[in-house]
């Protein structure tokens, strides 16, 4: 990282000496002012709750242009990737920096496929959870517990260990999510089957029973694979930053990814697809399209605490490109499954139409995000609402692990340790 010719100068109104700060240029995106020496040189901190203007790392994996509604994985536009690649291509790309050729792809597929089983003891561990536990509660536990089963790949200073952990996590995540589902419905776990694709295998582990053959439906497989592709990485979002911060202490990768799973669970992040479908179902139950005006009024009333779930994004101030692709997939899946008249899809389209013409949403640049349509697709293919965020976690695992690995390979990497503006008591004596 080389400073550009430009520098920034921070001056103070109280006559304290001003400070010159180096400015870096990225390949794309805004310049970045390096404030690392600020505390040393001027004895001040920067205040930025929510990281609105703070770059916490350098990264070469994903780039978002929020104003233009553009998303790139390793430089490739998401629209091109979604049309020409499957999720295994994307995993390879995100982990290794470029798309695989046919030979590399076959080897990668085989490597992932041969790591999909989990230690049999995990079944015993899973049995300790209540049947009605939320799948994200189970998944957080299961992913964290992997570190108790795979000791041989937790030396984070060893690149080979990091590589093995990455493959293990990507490969085992579908098995764990499907196990969490089977546990919740009281059905036997289905073991992975090596002649199926990554996504086909996941569908089988979810929906097959030992009693009869299960045939993977091509349309459903393609749609779910696209969901995985669209959720694979999204630069420094809350869960990825959590993985980086957690991993910065030197903890093992399974523990760091479990922290990411926990963060993703929240309704402002990965939990939004579940919350969005819940919102649509509630509007539908109250009268559907006819009640949309009333609902929008509630959303615009800040005191109601109601948000239009699946709308708005910290970075996108334009249409989320993933939402466009998801809407397309949604139409394809509903048509292929004979659900064109799905009332929730119609409701979502009507809601989107109203919101996109309403000055409240226009002024705040609030557009549909990926979660607006992904819930409808998942519902159509038979995935229960409570599992949506776990599916997101499955797909995002490759992004988390690639970002964690990138952090550990960065010579400038340090343990994450934010500072604070202390507003509590000054020193006082205990009076007893
Ligand atoms: N519905 C109604 N109003 C909204 C919404 C929404 N979904 N999102 C933002 N706003 C309003 C805010 O009230 C605020 O209005 P104000 O300026 O009058 O106070 C303004 O738009 C800016 O919103 P912030 O909350 O400051 O924006 P922030 O960047 O912090 O939040 C977030 C982004 C959390 C995604 C927000 O848009 C939201 O809660 N959306 C709904 C949840 C959701 O869909 N999350 C998924 C995100 S994508 C993902 O994780 C895959």
C-alpha cells in the first residue's frame, strides 16, 4: 500500500499543531486517509460509530459501488458471474483470486465433495438441542463445536491448515444446516452423496428420507445455487467484520466463523429475509394488497418502529444488483413450479412498486436489497422460513473464510481494538 501524492491535513481550532495524514488510492472506490498515527501525533481519536467512514482493512476480494448499484467478486461483475458460473466456481474464485479452468474446477469439486461428512459425534451433540430451537442457535453451536473435532487444522500460522479449514467449513456447512433442519422436524439425518453437485447434495440432505429415492429438481437446484452465488461475499459487512475482529485475536477459524454466524442472525443483517417474509405474510393475513397503503403509512411513521424489511442498505444507495437477479430467479422458479399466482410474490411486487414511487423511499435512497425476494424463492422451493438465515450463513461461509485468510496474510494485520469516547464518571472515591 503506497501513499499517493495527495495528503490530508487535520487542523484544530484551538491552535494545536495540525497533522499531515497520508492518503491511499484503491483500485476503485474513495481514497482512504491513514489515521493510524493520529493518536501518537495529536493525541485524539476519530469517532465513527457504525463505521460510516472507516476502512478497517485493505482487501482484494469484493467491491461494491453503492451509488451505481454494482458488485464485483475479484473484479468480475455479479451479473456475469451469476449467468455463467455455479457456486463452486465462485468459491474457487473468492478463495483463490481467479476463476478455475476445467481441471482446477474438477479437482476443487472433488476436494469439497470429499469433506462433506461430519464427525459422527456431531449427531450426539445435536441431540442436546430442543427440537424447537432456532436453526441459527443450533448452527452457531455446531460451527463453534467443529473446533473440538478438527484439531489438526487449527494452527492459524500454517497456510496449509488454513486451506484445509476453509475447505472443511465450505464442505460441511450444508451438512450441518441440513442436520439442524432434520433435527427440528424429527427426521433421520441424511448422509452426503458424492455423485451430486454441492447444491443438489444439500437439497437431498434436506428433503430426502431413507424410505424412498430422491430426485433433485434442476430448476430448484439452479435457483438455490444462484442464492448461494449472490450471498457468497459482500465485503466488510457486519458479520464479515465480526469474523475479522474475532479472528484477529488469533482464535481458530471455526470459532471465528461461529461469531460470524451469530452476527448474521440479527434482523438488520442476515435475519432480514426471514423478517421480510414474515412481514409479507402478516400484510397478506390482514388483507393483502388492499392494506399496503396502511402498511406504508406505518413504515413512514418513525414512532411505529416498523421498517420495510428487505429495503435499504448501508452501502447501496441504488438498486441492489443482487435483488434484480433474485427477482429474475423468483419469476423463473414460480413459473417452473406453477406458482405464478403466488399471492406473496404479487404482494412483494406491489409493495416494491409503491415504495419505489414514494418520496420517503426516494429521498432516502431506499431500494430493495437481496433479501426482498430471496425469502419468496426459498419458500417456493420448500425451505421453511426459520432456515433462511442458515442458508445465508452457508453461502457466506466462503466469503468469511476468504476474508479471515486475507487478514492473516496481511503484513499490516493487528488485533482489532477500537477506542472510545468515554462519557462516564471521572475518577471518584468509593465512600463506605
Ligand atoms: N424502512 C423504513 N425506513 C428505513 C429503512 C427501511 N427498511 N431503512 C432505512 N430507513 C430510513 C431510516 O429510518 C433513516 O431515516 P431518517 O434519515 O429519516 O432517520 C434512513 O432511512 C437511513 O437509515 P439508517 O438506519 O440510518 O441506515 P443504515 O445504513 O444504518 O441501515 C439497514 C441500513 C440496517 C439495512 C436498514 O436499511 C434496515 O434496517 N433495513 C431493513 C432490514 C434489512 O432489509 N436488512 C438487510 C440488509 S442487506 C443484508 O444484510 C443482506
